[in-house]
């Protein structure tokens, strides 16, 4: 089952999985085991899509995501371009 941003993953006992931290993604609380922004993007299913990202209000370029650590409580924005008019 694919997880959507903002959904909390839980184990059978209802608690958070070991090693996970809560972050805020696009205004929604999300539990993640990801340690970098690149890992989180992959975990949320964005893959190779063209997106813009920011952590705690600071823009993070695509080539810096793999080295950008995320911590519990971080506020992360992920924005995908829209088409149409």
C-alpha cells in the first residue's frame, strides 16, 4: 500500500516504528525513517519528478537534497509544478 504525505505509519501495536521521527510535510505531520531530504522524497513517492523543496523555510537545491539532514520537528515543503491554465 502506497503511503501518502501526511499519513502516519504505525506498527501492529499502534506505536510509531523504531527509528522514525515526526516532521511536517506541506503542513501535515508525517512519521518517517528518512534521514535526508532525498530519502524522504523517495519515501513519499516523488521519485525523479521535478519538484522544489525547502526545509524550515530555506530553499534546498536538487543537488543538495542527499546531504540535507532532516530532524524531528522540521518543516518541509515539497512543491510540484502545475500545468494547464
